C-alpha cells in the first residue's frame, strides 16, 4: 500500500514544483502530501520492523544505514535528477524479505525523500554547492563524487564501505578495474540483492570483505588484484564518522602510499555533530540504531582544519565543499590527491 501512496503523492499535480506553499492550490497539495505521509506511517513501521528482523536473521551485523542512502539515490533516479536505475531495482527485490515487506519498508523513506528532494529542489545539476544546509547532504556528496569519477583518468575505482552504492556498475567512469570493499555482512547482502535483481555484473566488480576497525584492508585489496602503482580513485561516502579516528587516519595514510595522482573523495561530519552539540537527534538516533558516530573532522567554526588534516595525512586537498553556514558547519565533502 505504501508504494501506492508514494505514487499518488508523486502524481498529485505539482508536487515537483513544491517550494513553499504560495497559493491556495499549492497549500492543498502540500497538505494532501502530508496526509499521505501520515497514512503510510503505520505500513512503513510494520515494513521496517519486518525487514529489520528478516535482515538480522539473514545477515547478522549488517549496517542498516546503507539502506537509507540507496533509498535517496533511488528517489533521485525516479525523479529524473540522476540516472541510477540499479538503485531502484535493488530496493524492489531484497531476496531475504518478501516484496511486500520491501515495498512497505521503503515506502516511507521514498515519501520522505520525495518530499525533501522535490520540496527543496535538490541542487544536483552543476549548482553552486557551497554552504548547503543539512537537508542537501546527499546532494552535496553525490555532486562531488560523481564529478570526480567523470573527470578522472585513473584506471582503478575502489569504493570503500560500498553498501548498496551502484557506482561501480554505472557508466560514470571509464575505470577498467573496480573494487568494492565493505563490512562482510553488508557486502554479502549487497551481492545477494544484486543477483536477485538480475543485475549483470559480468565480473565487472571485485568484492573485498573487511572490517576497517580491525583489518588491513589494503593488503586484502592488493591480494584481490588492486595495483597501488596504477592511479586509482577511492570513494568513501557515508562511512568515516562510523569508524574510530585511528581507523580513519590509518585508511587515509594507506591511500597516501598509493601512486601519485591517486585521489580519495570522502565526506565527514564536524566534531560538534559527532558530539551531538549540533542536530543532536541525528547522533542520538544513530547511536540508538547501533551505529554511533565516532569520528569528526574539524570544529564547526574552523574552515582550515580539512586542508591541515589532509596534508598531515600525506595528501593534497583538491576540492572542498563545506556544509552549513560559515561558523556553524555540520560537515562537508572533500577530494584529496597523492602528490
Ligand atoms: C551509510 S553506509 C554507506 C554506504 C555507501 N557508501 C553509500 O553511499 O551508499 C555505511 C557503510 O560503511 C560500512 N562500514 C561501516 N563500518 C564499517 C567497518 N568497520 N568496516 C567496513 N565497513 C564498514 C557499512 O557496511 C556500510 O556499507
């Protein structure tokens, strides 16, 4: 039922143009949309609970936050803002849960994304993404990551903490060798979902299972065929803040050992957000969900910390898109290169 509500919401004329309700007509549309969101809530809650237990049974230890991001990317695709049909396909058919449970579980996320994306007109297409608010967090990092892949002449792509990211399977880059490195249960679930969705990987991606907090991931990556002497792009989206500061530092230092021109693109939160001084509901909700925020980069008032941090780790900062207003940063996304 939830997906029917989503479709209904998207079809209510003009949802796509929802800025703030200016006329009586748009006010009615927004009000109707909110009613649909409210109506879908019980269905979604049941779906999320059923999916949580089905997933826990099939893949104990899986990081559930991975679902949230792919749901936003699926919605971006559905709305024609960024082509990613594979994200949409993945969420339709998680093989360890019934299609009904998937529909119910993701319906609400879709509604929220639909509202957020349409309401705020996600600034994806070449928009100026400096000082963006929290609501555009996924737009901010998607913009820089996709651009980095498109513009790179590297021959290897490594997605660290890949979750349900489909970039390794999308025609975003010309990189011949593609690797996904992830926590074993999340990776096992992703592989099962990709197979069940009938997505043909045709050996395009090499999967490497690691725990960043424990394993030497570069050794495992090299064993799997990665060549540190060939230029690579490392994508590290939505992961740093879940790791210990030591694990983040050692990962970046390992990247700095790869050949000149190798690039990492990563997003981070500031210390204030990690310490729950900024948007406390975010860090509290994540802690309650068993994925506490551990690593923060720089203070909310310090715009120089990111350059100093990358240099300290042996990299040169290339691009930095900070999020939030000056003096009150919640985080950002940066790319840095081995000199
Ligand atoms: C929020 S998801 C982001 C997924 C993906 N990068 C994306 O943008 O869709 C966090 C990812 O980090 C991975 N992760 C978290 N802690 C990890 C750890 N200790 N070792 C390896 N991967 C980890 C999870 O398995 C999950 O895939």
